[in-house]
C-alpha cells in the first residue's frame, strides 16, 4: 500500500511539473499573440497611411492634368493673340504705306 501511495505521489508530481510547463507555454503563447496583434495594428495603420498617400497622389495628378490643360489653353490664346498682333501690324503698315502714297 505504501509503494502504491509513493507511485501515486510521484505520478502527481510528474503531472504537476507537466502542468507547470504547459502554463509557461501558455504565458509565452499569450505574449507572442499580443506582439502579433500589435504588429497587425501597426500594419493596418501603415496600410491606411498608404491608402491616404495614394489618394493624395491621385488628387495631385488630377490637379496637374487640369493645370496642363489650362496651360495648353493659355498657349492657344497667346498664339491667337500673336497672330492678331501680326495682322494688326500688317494692316497698320499697309495703312501707313497707303497714307504715304496720298
């Protein structure tokens, strides 16, 4: 009976040490899980920053395109004005010549 009791105590000690090891593993697992959650939160934050940066870039590209079109329109208007100036200068020269002949 005494040897059975000793065996039972030994078995309980083995189980307790296994339980302690499992508890340590659980604590370590919880720590790792917490670190992983923090990394996921950081990654989501960076992803959101990236999305916002892409949106800002898209807006800037659209603005740049609008400015390019405006510049092209202005260049067209400038060209027309230069043509009008040339026409006016030509007419003025013709009038001046005409006035000299009279």
